[in-house]
């Protein structure tokens, strides 16, 4: 029984949204489940997918909060 956890930042895929949509979550669940079926022969009904949305304040890399890291990266690109 595979259990897959997907973590995403709590921000939308468009400027007017603050989270992943229900349709996007359904697509993630379907895609991951089908991948496990095709690669590991795990039945769809035995695969569990958990999607965790994490506030950007609780997400970071490069020693910085995520939004600050992105700001610094964008400044370097300009």
C-alpha cells in the first residue's frame, strides 16, 4: 500500500489564487496513482495520495524564506 505525500507551497498557479485548485489536486492524485500502477504495478485502490499545502512563510531554501530567496534570485537575473 503506497502512501505518497506531495508538498506544495500555498500559493496559486495564477495571480488571483491563493492555493492549488481542486482540479489541480485531482490531476496530481490521478497522475501519481497511475504512475505507481504503471511502474510498480500497484493497484489504484491501494494507493493513497496526500497533498499538503505549506504557507510560504514556512517554506525556504538557500538559507532564506522562500519569498526572499525568489526576490534575490529575480534581482540577480535582471
